[in-house]
């Protein structure tokens, strides 16, 4: 059976509640005939509650952009998995490079967050990726290996985790990794998961690519071996580009 493809929009710190609601209203009308691709919107926290109501009855789903691993406590500014779960959030992006690099997110925290999310039956979208310096010095595989090993430490049900390979140098730069690079890296990630778990489990894990995906490059990227979909930043903020990307993925699903 063909694996389901994903198109996930990471809105980062863009769109107020009203902007988000009108965007989703327009998108869900356009997406009525999309049924083979899982479309997930990840808005800022402030839009989650109302957007969940708006997405009810559609095939699109809702994700958050971060969470804390504790259920509750004196953690000013944080939001827990139970809070997200009660809102009807199904997915949470974790370990995004902006959180790792701007907010000092550590591998151990990401691991704790993955454990907490799985306990709440939420799906972690576990982001990994190397910086430009790391790529240029030939250490991409070492970096990814370390991120995978520490992020997945003591996780038994890896089949419930989505991995997103997002090379830091490709995020928001207009410079996407090419098909050859992506195929090689996705193969490496799957092999690493196979070593930690089993062939069957590694085959079940969805591995997405993220980093400057746009309407021009989406066709060649979705045809790349081992790509199960995309995590999109900039191009998920405009209806025309996000719709074009989703329709292209749907065409090859
Ligand atoms: P861009 O698509 O804007 O490069 O961002 C990718 C990203 O960070 C998605 O999480």
C-alpha cells in the first residue's frame, strides 16, 4: 500500500487569529477534492482553538509549533501536551532549527517532549538538520546521527513519529537541497532508524523534507525517492503557493 503523503504548513510567528481564519476558510474550500494528501496547518498558539473549530468537518488537521514536556507547573510562557490535546491538536513540531538556534532548545528537551507527546497520543514532527558549516565540513551524517539518537532515546513506538529533514541552510533562503542530496540523506535517516529499531518500523516512519519548498521545485522534490511529503514555511502563508504545492503532491500520491 502507498504511504500517505503529508504537506504541513509551519506558519512560524505569522498570521493573527483573524488572518489565520480567513486563510483557512479559503484553503479548505479549495481543498475539497484533496483526499490522498494529509494537509496540516501549524499556526501560532493564539489561533489553535478557533482554527480547530473551523477545521472540523474538513480533512485538514491541526498542529502546534512547540510544547513543554511537563503536564503542568511553574513554567511561565510554556504550553503542555495536555493543553494542546484538549484543544484537538493532533501534531506538534519539535526541534525546529529556529527553536534549536534562537531559543537554545537542547536534544534532551526534544527527547522529553517526544516522550510526552506520545503519551498523549499526539504525533511529534521531529525536525533534524545540519547547518551550512556542518554541511561544508562534511559532517552532515554525524550531526543527523546524533540528533536522531538523542531525540529518539528510550522511544519505543517510533512508527508514531514523523521525521522532518530540514537543512538549516535551506530554511527561508530560497536554496533548497536538491533531489540527489535529499535522496541520500533520507536513505541515511531511514537506515539509522532501521538500526535503532527494525526494517519494518523504519519503513513505517514518514520522512518529510523542509527548506525553501515552493511551487517551482515541488514537482521534482516529490518525485525524489524516500520523500513522504513536506514541511513548508514561507510558501504555506499564501493561498496560491500552498494550494499549488498541495495539488502537486496530491497528483503524485
Ligand atoms: P521555508 O519553507 O520558508 O524555507 O521554511 C521551512 C521551515 O522552516 C518549515 O519548518
